[in-house]
C-alpha cells in the first residue's frame, strides 16, 4: 500500500488467539501479470508465486482506527519482550507483550510537541532507545525506554515525507542513522502523488550523525543519497535495512510503474548495480528485515504486500539468492516488519513480526519459518 494515501482496512476484526504454527506445502499456479499501481489491489490467491504457508503464533487484537504501520521489539530488564508498533491515524505507539500479543497500553498523543506524534511510520529500537519517524511532523523523535521519555527530535529542517529508517551504533552513544524520504513532485488530476523525475531523486535517503549523551540529543545531517539512473533510482521509497558486515543497504522500491523490487545499495549510499525480485514482486515491495549471524551467514526477508495475504520472500544474506517465500494463514496487507533473533520464553529461536492489514501485528515463530523453507533454525555457534 502506498504510504501517501490511506485505504480502508478490511472489515474483518480478529479476536485474540493463538494460531498453531505450522508449514504447508508449496503453492504454485499460473504466472500473473504485473499489477497496475492505480488498479485493483493484487491478491496472492492465483498469483502463481510458489510459497509455503506458515501459521501465525498469534495476531494481536485488531484496532482498525489506529492504522498500525511498523513494529519493533525491545527486551526489558527482566527479559520480557515488548512489541511496539506505530499507529499512524491515532498518533501514538501501541504496546503489546511480544510473547503473547496481549495489549499493554499506548504511549504518546497526537500533536507536534515533545512526546507527541503526527503520522508516525517507521520505528527502530536499539539498546534502550526507540527512534520513531513522523511523516507529518517531518522528523525523527528519540525516546528513552522503558519510560518512553522523549529526548528530542531531528530532521525537521530536512525531511519532507519520511518513512523508514535504519541505524547502527558506531561508538557508545553515537549512531549513524539513515532515513528514507518520499518527497513528491505534487499531485495529478486524480489527487495521486507524482514521483519526481530521475534528476531529482538524489536525496531519497538522508543520513544523520546522532549523539545521545546524559539524556541530551544532538544530530546533524551528514549527507543525502539516491541514484539518479533508471536502473538504480528509488521512485517511491519504502523500508530500508543495512548489513554492515557486507557493506549493504537494501531499499524497497514501491513504484509498480518502474518495477517494484528491492535495490541493492552500499552503506555509502551508492547503488551497487543489482535489483532483487524485479518481476518476482507482484504487489508492492514493503518491509525488510535481516536475520544476521556472527559468522556472516543469515537471511534477508522482504515483503510483497498482497491485499489478501502478504508474501515474505527470503534471500541468502551473502549471495542474495532467492531461497523461497512464505505467507501466513491470515496476515495480509503488510507494511512494516521486524525480526527478533534473540531468545524469548515463547520463541527460543526468535520471532518474525509483521503488521496485519493496518490494524494488528502478527508473530511467526522462527522455528516454523525455518522448517517450512529448510533454513537454519539458529545461528552457528
């Protein structure tokens, strides 16, 4: 789904429940044509893409009025996983138990002030900090967990329509932060956003040096990135995720007119000449996550946002070889995702979280995903 226009969620309201996690047989039918961005929502049913079905471990209670967008996980002082999710329409953060999906309340209020949010989209948790992108406040706000105390924000003088972010800690309290910016060139006669020409796509990613010291936040813009060639440009940017071990930054391209897929950039912000899934993605490329092992092995997961059930493509971390795809039993219309590789009481080998239809978050046990696609169930010792 485009980040720039809200579409009504399905009328289906899910009850809280624990769904049996299991993998099905690969599904394959006749190939489907590339959908048109302005046409009917493409469906996984009948798409022709081979995949396995992996049952959700749980789906959180549905809250359609929130317009849930992106999840992240934080482990508290006693080892309990807290699942955080941005709520675009209500301007707040949703909090759930990461092992059961039980609601634990909300944080924040709509607005422009400290601790308030205006259309929060991307979220990233590192240590005891949560970085939250706010599209309509044109900023990234930083919160200290578990109190959710705002330390301040940055980017309001540079960002136009920010969505996704990825960051890494370069030294204690020092962070390299990359934010995708979907600035547009106005709207057409139907009120749809018009992507800028190639020559204007050189600032699709904004880079910041951020310091957090004794509760003080300092940030400065250190660069802008974006390819301006037909092969490597990002017409409509979506999620992005980095892999420092391989110097890689994967960026989702939503635009179906140019070919929705995932671009392979370097962490220096340069296009590396390769696009993943061109022709394989049939809906829209969305959330990206990385299962990273210390020896350099692992898996990329990239979302294809079918309206009925989202498809999650898995690629080899090093070679980017496509290893297969899975879908849940109910999870569809997914925007953001998060992969937690650490052990929790419910998920001893980790869990994959995906937003469901703008109103809930689904969890998948990594063991079920690994079994369904013959992946490594855990990292090598």
